[in-house]
C-alpha cells in the first residue's frame, strides 16, 4: 500500500465518478439477484474507469462492480487508486463487500476515499482504512509490486 496521502477529490471529479458509476450500473448483468451495482474508480492519472456486476448461473462465479472497475484500471496501465464510488440498487447506500475491500486495498492508500450513492443521492463517505482496518497488503510480503 502506498504511504503517500491521497490528493483531495474535486467536486468535478466526484461528479464524474457518479456519472460513470450510474452509467455502468445501467449495464449490469444481474438477472439472479436483480441487484444492479455500478462502480467507478479514479486513478493517479486522473482517469476514471467504470465497472458493473456480472452474475453467472453458477452463482459464485459472479463478479462485483468494483472488481470489474479495477480490471479496467489495470488494463489501462494504472495500479494507483485515488477514489472509488459505488452505487447500488434502490434507496440504500452500499459499501464494497469484504472481498472488494481487499481488492481495493491492493491499489489504494489507507486514506483512499470510498464514496457511496443510491438511486438519487450521494451517501456517506468513508476511507478504505475505516472499511478495512488492520488490513493485510503487499507491504507485508516484503516485496514491492
Ligand atoms: N455486488 C457488487 O457488485 N458490489 C458490492 O460491493 C456488493 C455486491 C453485487 C454482487 C451481486 O451480483 C449482487 O451485487 C448482489 O449481491
């Protein structure tokens, strides 16, 4: 995990994350849960990458929206997160599942902003270390990725 402080998020970047996550959510493939999720990540080059959940008839093989967005970020050549936003279905604000928290941890600093939104509004904002305290990461392996 990078020890550097994550730069502040501008209002414009926040809006871009929200727009990208909402657009991705509309593309979600969630015929089993009917719970469509969109995620967007901001990378260290100021680019936004979006993802949606993609479910499978073999249920455990489904992919979360955050994992999908991270794949896009890595494919585009970045391994440094600056912010994440996740939007779920309906009125509740969701936070990344446990597995996705660990996936975010690979590429994000402890102060990484994790933003939430529902169908109509922005919700609470967290840091990654609030959602995944005392976590395990690349630094514990003693090798720099
Ligand atoms: N889901 C996500 O995509 N991200 C989360 O953080 C929570 C859950 C998906 C997985 C599954 O397709 C559906 O939401 C219901 O659990």
